[in-house]
C-alpha cells in the first residue's frame, strides 16, 4: 500500500484511508484528509521532511511520520498541473 509519504513532488493522488484514531487522526480529518479527497505534494523541505501538501485549496505541511498513516487509493502518473 502506498502512503502519502511516498507521493513524489508534483504528483497528485486520492486518499484511501487515514489510519490514525487519536487526536492527530481527528485533526487530519478536520483539515480535509478524508477518503476520496485529492491531495498533491507541492513542496519538500531541504532535508526532505516535512512536506507541504495541497488539499481542499489549502497548503498543509506534514511530517513523514504522520503522512505514513495516510493510505492512497490512486497513485497516477499525472503531475499537479495536468488536466
């Protein structure tokens, strides 16, 4: 299973499942990280962690340890600017 932390820079995918049941899982849901939502990796910090993801017209930075708990349904080869 591919996770959000595997999503390459400039690519987009659809969220399949958020595997956190604690406060962080609730916070991610409130921010729009829900099954079926489309997410794109837009920025990567110089050391590779955290990364910034666009979801619901918002840019959100997540650490790799949190992004690993978000499973992806689709992992298309299209870039962020693809139609």
